[in-house]
């Protein structure tokens, strides 16, 4: 299973701004980092096939189901109640509500939840199903530290399919296999983790400090970083 | 057309004559074809077609109940065309300038501010609608009447939330009512000629041709 992009140029808005991509996303978890406004969402839409690239070709090999999660969860709401919303994703409402600590709110309209609660619900519904190709645009926004860690644990548990995480998060990451960066309008592959870490320009300060101290973490999840920091 | 005063005046005048009769609608339509630059109908094709469908629905109802549905459809579509032209030429802050020029620093400023915020809200509503449509496509939901309701709730909810945020922001910045603004307008010769021709179009549409050509009688 893979997604190959050959000279793809994705445009935003009136076409006065673009991001170029050349590379292949294989099975595993890919982290794409970049500054705010660097084109992460534009690229996510193009990868999901929701917007046509200006040029180049996108080849999907063995991908039978795909999903894109927008940064703002309210756009995904298609249920009139929280329960209906869970059902619209094809997941068991009771399991999701228990996992997200939203029991007792199943009869509420999803838009009556706070954005943090709605994001929690949305991500839990999304990760409750298996997709061959899953794109998450800023999955950690609007979440508190506890929820970020829970989402990271759930994401780290994804062993099948291609998962691409677009984020400018600097604190909490799942275990990832590959690192990419958007820099100067181009998506660039940094390599497999941990080999990619020294090349990672958007690396969090903690990772940079660990590398400077000669302690290369196995991965970038909170547990891996703690292990590297405590290494003697 | 760069001058918002001329653009708004022309739009009001042409909309009025287009609504009055078919001759006026035809004349206004021709004026639009000649002078309305930047008409982004292709870019907003979905919105334009939705409006056409809505107007078409009411035209059919009118025709069934004994009215002139065809005339209504043509006149309303010309008005939609004029609206699309005004919308595509509109720039941020123009209504505020127009309001102050027209009604002064108090009521004019407030009305202009409301109009500008309304235009901004419309842009955001369109962007929201596009995202909701994409999200529904991702969920592979079939198009249904009941499926529209949650999307509508999200649109209204987002609009109200933004309105709340804007109101709080204005209050925090000390806004009570009115404000100081020195409007600056630029009216090139082409805009003035187009406006004068719009006036001519209105006169032709309002006064029967026989009034001009006495021998015709």
C-alpha cells in the first residue's frame, strides 16, 4: 500500500501560493511539520483527493478507504445528537463516550459541546475505525495535555495503513515512522525516525537539546523522550 | 468599477428597473454584459446555480398560480447577476466609507460597519459551507433533506459564535457608536461613463420608446 506523488503542485485560493511535492508515502505513521500558513491544510486536501493538483500526478496503490480530519471538528458534524454523531462514523457510541468521558451528553447536539469536547469526540470516532489512508490535520489543536497524550497513544497503536499527521505541535507526539517538513513551499522528506531527527528543522526544543547532549531518542513520543533524557 | 458610491448607486438603479419590467431587465442585463468586469460566476458557479434553482422554483409556483413565471425568472436572474457583480467587485471597508460619506460619522459609520461585517460573514459562510460539503463527501453520506439540518446548524452556530467574538472585540476596544473616518474615493472616467449609461438605460426602460419617437405614433 502506498501513495506516490510525482511533481504535484497544490494551490491555495486564487493560485498565488503553492506547495510542491515529490515523494512516496508508504505504510506507517508520517509526521509532516511546518510553520502556520506553510500549506499543510492545502496539501492535506490535495492528498485526500478533495482538491485537484495544478500539475503532477497522485497514484494510490492498494488504498481502498481514506479519511481526512479537518482541524475544526464542527465541519464533520452530521448528527443531530452526540449519539447520532458517533453512529454516523460507524462506531459504538457507548464505547466512544466512555473513552472520551462524555457519558451523559449523548442526547446533546454536538455543537453544544465545547470545541475541546467536540474535538475529543471527533478524534475518538475517527480512530475507532480502520482506514487504509488517514490524514489528520492538526489533530492536537483544542485538546488539553491529557487528551493529547491519549490521542498519541491511540495513534501509536495504528499498525496498518498510511497515516499522515499534519501539525505544528511542539509538545506531544505519537511514535512516528517518518518525518517530512514543508519548507519554502516544498515538502521535503527527512527520513525514518530516529535517523531523521538531526535533519528535522522544526524539531521541538526538547528534542534539539537531547540531540545536542548526544542522547538520540528512539522516537518522539513522550515516553521515548523521557527515556532518552534519563539515559546515563 | 472602483468607486463604491457609483457601483452601489448603479446596482440599486439597475436592480430597480430590472424588477419593474422585462425591458428594464433586458437593458440592465446588457449593461452588465458590457460593463460588469470581474464577474466571478465560474468561480461561484455552485452558488449561482443554487440561486437560479431557488428563483426557478418560485417562478414555477408563480406560473402555476396564474402569474407570469417566465418574466419573474428573467427579472430576478438579472438582479442576481447584478448582485454577483457587486459582490465580486466589493473590497473590505468600502461599505464603511460609503456609509460615512452618505450619513456621517454616527449612523453612517454604524450602518457601514454592519454592512462590511455582513459581507465578511458571507465570505466565511461560503468557506464554512465548502468545508461541510467536503466533510460530508468524506463520510460518503447520500444527499438527503435530513442531512442538510446538521450542516445548517453548524453554519448558524459558527456565524453566531463569530458575531459574539466580534461584539466582544469591539466592546473591549471601547466601541460605543460612531467613529472617525475620512472616506477617499477614486472615480476614473470609465466608471463615470458607465454610470451615466446606466442612467440612460434606466430612462429607456422607464419611458416607452414611443415617447422618444413621435413619428412612431
